[in-house]
């Protein structure tokens, strides 16, 4: 593994990530982030750029060693994902004891240093601080503090508490190397049969907007920085009004109905998320079948009846799809078919 720390003639230390013996602009700690990013992208090949566009689940061994074996949905090799498929955005479905988790994270970044440009891996996680252990709303995690589900925080209705929760959760994430929160859910709980209500801030769009903004401020701070955890607010433009309350991860649950002409009402929490500076957005798996906006292309690119992220809201952050877009996933005797 490349762990060389080099030093320039004027005494500046840097990590020689691309192993060429000199300091490239993206390796220079004195340069602005934007300049480092521009230099790194200029050196990145088409294959490396493609790897950056994917986000995959990554199992973890109990002892903190890198997983190379059979995962929940088939063979998974950490080495293959990072070194051959060149993926640098990975998600943890489960975590382990904090000390072993930190050791695992260090091993993963050492592996990433062996890539051509030495780009680090970004780790993401779904919520980990609730009591339910329900993968649809909150995953369990040893060593994390426990809090009410978002619905409970909304019932308390204290925005300052929302910020405090986000700040404490942020510190715990950062300590274990988790830098992207695949939450909050800004969806409104307007369909009582929908199974993800406990992961929302309820059915009141204005209360949800206030709590969503507080949540993001707690995780990200006033602006994204070295100690922030980036929030991926979901599921734009509002996944709560599922037809018949069905799960949109399955083909029979692909319709959102927005009854009573209330489509704009479901956008209110997302508008608060944009104002709070959410770093990322996760759109719905499917198009809003019962609404004039159909499909991710219309919602996310310029144009469309309701002006998508770029035109209407000026959003220039990252957009990340939900799971199972390109390949079928099998587990527990259930197959989720690919959507694309």
C-alpha cells in the first residue's frame, strides 16, 4: 500500500497519492478544494469516472477485516469493488463494534490508496440512531446513541433538539468514517398504509420542513466542511403518497398519486432542505405515474411542468438514485427487479 508522506523543498508535507514522486495540485493541502477537484478530474480516466457514478452495498467482517466472500445478495469482494470496478462510494448495511469499525475503515482507505490516483472511499449509511432496527426506516448499530425515530422528533416539535440530534449523530458518524447520511426523509406521511411513516416527520408539510432543515443543519453545519456529514434528502419530489401504500422498491408500488391536487404541498419540506443546503438528493425510484411529471429525466433535468431540481430550485449538488436500478437483487426469497 502507498503510505508515503513526502515533503517539498519548502517543507510542506503531502501524501503522494498517485505515486509519481511530486506534488500534484490535487495533493497540495494549501490549494482550494475546487482547484484540487478540477485537477483530479482532469487526470481521471473514463473508467475511473464510471466507477465514481456507482454506489454499492459493502459487507463488513466482525473483526474489522475487509470482506471477501458471500454477501446477502451474492459474492462480494471489497478488493474487486475498489481496485477493479473502481468504485469509491460504498454503503454499509450493518456496522460492528466501534473499535473494529475504525480499524476496518483504515484498512479500506489503505486499499483505496493502491488505486492509480489514490482517491479515498466515501462511506454512506442509512439512519442508525432509532430503536426499530427496520431497514426501511432505521438500521441498528452497535455503539451509536439511541434517539426517537424522526416521527418522534416531529412529535416533540423542537427544532433545537433536531439540530442537537443531528450534531451528536454527525460526531458518531465521523468517528467511524461515515461521511454521507442517506437521510433525512422529507416525504410526507399522507398515506396511512405506507410502511415507512416512522422515518418521516409526519403529515404536516410545514412541521416537516422545519424539522428537515434542523436535521440537515445538525449533520452538515452552516456549510459543508471537514467535520460535516453530507445529507442525502429523499425521496424527491415526495414519496409519501404511495398508491395503496405499496412499497416503491417493487414494481407493483411504482405509483404516487398526490391526491386532492396536493403535489405542491409535498414539495414544501424539500424546499426547506434546499434552503438548508442539503448536499445531495435522492429521487423517487419511479416516475409519479398519476401526475403530469413522469420519470426521473423530466423531474431532474431542465424543463418539465414543475421545473426540476436544476431550473426551479437551482440545485447543483449530487443526485443519487435509490437502490436496484440496474440489476435485480435477491434476498430472503424475494426478488426485486431492476427498474432501468
